[in-house]
């Protein structure tokens, strides 16, 4: 579909206001979702960082240098 002029392209045979309103709405919502996602990610990372710092503070500096995991052998019976 070819348009004779830029004005005809914007009006789109009377459908222009609907089409351009849809495009504007789409891009506004897209930007809002990007900002919301970035803020949620930043808040989650900050929460995790504070939690790790809190755990590290409870253990003390001596506990952080050694291994914190312990393993024990589990016997499985095949009855």
C-alpha cells in the first residue's frame, strides 16, 4: 500500500488516529515494563546482598574462611 504524501500516511484513510494510538500505547507500556523489571531486579539483588551480609555477620570472620558444608555417607538398603 503506497501513500501519496506524508499526510496521507499519517491519516491512513481515516484509521490513523487508532493506529498511532495503538503504537504509542504499546511503546509506553513496553518502556514501563522495562523500568519495572529493572527496579524489581535491583531490589531483589539488593535484598540478596543484604541477606548474605547479614549471614556473614552472624557467622563471624573465622567461619567464613573454613568450609561451611559437611558431608556424611548415607547407607541405602536394597531390601
